[in-house]
């Protein structure tokens, strides 16, 4: 069974098991020597590892290590105490530390032990504890800001989704690590306190044992047992001090990724001017004071020589860096251009002049990046599809207050704003005029006025709609995305949507793709729906409808009509108000018959073959009826028979992009329609 376990797990298990055995079972002095030596080795291993670890998270298990080593060291103290009191011989290691470190002098040993306790308990432990507490607090407080920075980089395309996940995971690990370190420093403090208490108990117990049971005098008992006790305390204090120092190093590292030794030396002895001054001061002290002149001159000379050497090194490094930079520039000129990186086209780009940069800069209080995040969430909820990453970049070739929106690398719209101004729009019923700079709202091309901050309150009080610059850009960007969302839906996006549906409804996906329809055909149906603003969020209903009708036809336009009829509740809720009469325009049955007779069927699908002049006549009638609805304050909606809807929509979309065309089968039964006009377009005599 042990062979199947990783070696590391076996070692840790034996390490902890030995600690519990030492607490209960007497340990021979030979084995105790081995374990004490192991404890010292582990202490120095931890110290040097913390010094040379390039990143604090390289020792993410450090709080647990502290707990394990503390328990192990306490178990060693208990075992050595048991041997001191029972046999008076705790082994070679304890005895040598008591005799050698203390110089065979009881008083010297006690003083050295007390000094180690003071250094560890008062200086290192207290400082480490405070730094851990502050670091944990600041790390936790900084988490929201770091998360927002990651979201901002993700939205601008600076990092990928994978990199964002890695950064978020790292932030969580850092917060957990420093939070655990805040508590783990208590182990170090408790270890020092326990060592002090155990030493005091050993001294008292040793005196009592020597006087009462071994017949020693007080002086003999003190000489023997106190030296052994001090040796035992020193043996425990050496690894304990090393671990305390490691804790302090780990929590005070200024850089999360740095070579400790090189960074420390370069920061401390990296300025030749400082070394020259120190050397001069030391030589001066050797001249004007009774200090050892030779020593001061030698030490000062070493600092001056080091300063001159450092100065030459810096100059040489500067020349080398300059030459290397020039060589690099030459190589870049000579190197063949990597055109692969130039082939990438961003789905959506927002480019702006330098005057708009503060709106996108989080450090300057801009919230445009946050608004971009909200746009993607809003579109996902509204239309059921994921908007690609929106790349934001500044463009010095634009006017300072200008911005342009690109879709697949091609500009589709632009706008201009005035920074520190607000856009005021008259809803139509406000008679009072306000002064400002006349302009047009970029999303819907409505007349508007640029006003200052001081005019904002008055404009709102009289009924104007007042919008700030970030909202203008965000609204414009949202409308452009809605307009082009169909072409932004790629096959990979469709595959991701289907994979997501498969997690909860695998049977419908297995039935539909690829047995009945290919991925491209499903994509075309979804694009048809999005093109008319129909949400594809109910993907289950869409796929079930496609699975029902795909065996009889693979014409994506016909399949789209079947899907629309299955989504009639959503379509009705979008365009009609239940239990309220909606005024619409209908199509003359004779015109419907004419349209259907002009439909041509091919292997690639069906299309409408209508004379251009006749199409113009029909569109003139459509315009007349639309104006009638608009004069009544209604949105233009045309209701047709199901078989005609798709062809009439295709015919009219080039003339009226925002015209809503629905069939009778897409209207819920609780919706009341009132026809206020009919599109007739009778044929002229010439025709």
C-alpha cells in the first residue's frame, strides 16, 4: 500500500507520526541525536529556500510547514526533557550545545540563551507578526481593484480568457497565502514562548530530581542539569530562530518575483557614490579618532576600490546595452516581416482620439471599460449570444474628440463628443429652449445640443433628456452590435452554444447535429433570427423545431420560418402588448399571390424574381402605409400570411431596414390587431 503512495506523502506522514510517538514513547538518546540534527537541517533548509524563492507563492504551503515543524520541535523538547530528568544524559547533541556554546560556563550559557530568546521573541517574531497582519489586510483590500483590472484587460483584448483565469487564480492564491500567514506567525510566537516555558520547567525539575533523588548538592544539580537544559534550549532555538527569520524574509519581500541575494546586494551596494563616501568616512575616522588606524584605512580602501570597480562596471554595461540595442534594431530591420500577426482581424473595434482617452482610463476615473462589460452582458441576456471581445484602442490619426466603430476591420460608424459636456435631447414636448452647441445623437441621428455641467440641472428640470459622453459611446456601440450581431455569429460560437445545450439536453443535440443538419445550416438559421432581432436564448426550442422539420426540408429560410412560429410567444411579447389593440398594416391578398407566383425554386433554395420596377411600386406603397403608422405614433409593423413573410421581408429590408414583418402564425391569440392600411400597389397600365 505504501508503494502506491507518493514518496512525499510517505515522508510527511512519517515526519508527523514520529512527532506523536516522541510525545508518548521514550526515545533513545542515539535516535534523539538524529532527530535533533534533522530538525536543525530542516530549519536551515526553510531559511535558505525562503531567501532564494523567486516568488512568495513558490512557498504557498509555508503556513502548513510552520505548523508541522512547530509540533515536531515541541515533541523533541518533550523527549529531551524526559531523558534529562530520567537519565541525566539526553545525548551528544544536547550535551555539546550546553558545553560548547556556553563555553562550559553556566552563566555564559544562560546569557546566550536569553539573548536568543529576546532576538527571536521581541524582534523577529513581533515584526513578522505585524507585517503579516498588514500585508494580509492590504492584499484583501486590493482584490476588487485587481479583479477589475483583469476584466478591463480582458475586454480590451490585452489578455486571453486563459490568461485572465490564471491571473484570477493567482490573486486568490495570494489572498489565501497572506491571510494564512497572518495566523501562521502565531505558531512561531507560540513556539518561542513554549520553548521558554519548557526550559524553565527543565531547570526546576532538574534541581528537584538532582537534590531529592540523586543526593546532589544544589550547586552540583544546578551545574549538571542547568547546562543540559540550556543545551536543550539552544538546540531548539537554532532551528526555531532560522524558521522565524525565514518567516520574516517571506512576508517582507518587496518584489513577488525577485532573486533575493542579487537584488539585495544591487540595492545596497549598487551606487558607486555611496561606497566612495563610506570609504572616505572610515578613513577619516581612522585619522581623527583613536580607532585602529590600519583597520580603518584597510576597510575604507576596500570600499573606495569597490566604488571605482562598480563605476567601471556600470559604464561598461551601459556601452554594452547601447551596442546590444543598436544590434537589435539592425536585426529587426534585416529580419523578414512576420506577416502572420497582420492577418488577425478583430470582430469589433472602438478607436478614439486622444481627447477621449480619460473616459477609457481607469486611473483617471473613466468607466468606459466597465460599460463595455455591461454591453456584452446585456446582449447575452437580450439576444442569447456572446458578443466577441471588443478591442479598445486610441488612434492619434483621429480628431481628439472623434471615435469610430469597426466591424471585422471595416469602419461602420463614427461619432464625436465633447469632453466635460453633456448631450441634451428634446423628447418632443419641451417648448423651452436652452443654449448650446447643436449636434446630432450618433446612435439614432436625433437632433441634440451639447451643454455644460452648469446647464445640466436646468435642462433636466425642464424635461430634456441629458446624457454623459460615456453613455453616448456605449449606446452607439450597443446599437452597432445589435445591427451586426448576425454576421458576428461564427460557426465556433454556434458550436459553443450547442456544446452548452448538450450538457443539459444531450439527446436533442445528438439527434440534430450532424445527423439532420450541419453546423453551418444551424448557424444560418440563428443568423436569420438575429438579423431580425429575435433572441436565440431559447436554443432548446429552436433545436427541437429544427429536428422536427429538417427531415422534410433543409432550406434554411423555410426552417427559419418554422422556428419563428415556435417562438411566437417571444415575438408577440417583443412587438405587441397583450390585451391591447395594436395598429398594423396588412398585405393585399392579390399582392401576396403575385409575390408567391414570382418565387423561383432552385437546388440552392428559393428566391424572389420580381421586376425591379414592380418592386419599386410595391415599396412606394409600403412607404405610404408606414408614414400613416408613424403619424399615429406607432412603430411600423406589417402582418402577412406565413408563406409570404420571408419573401416580403427580403424584398423590403433593402429599403426599410427597421421595418418589422410578422406572419399571422407568429402572433399570440390574446393579441388584438387593427389594420389601419393595406399595401396594394396596383399594376400601372404601362406595366
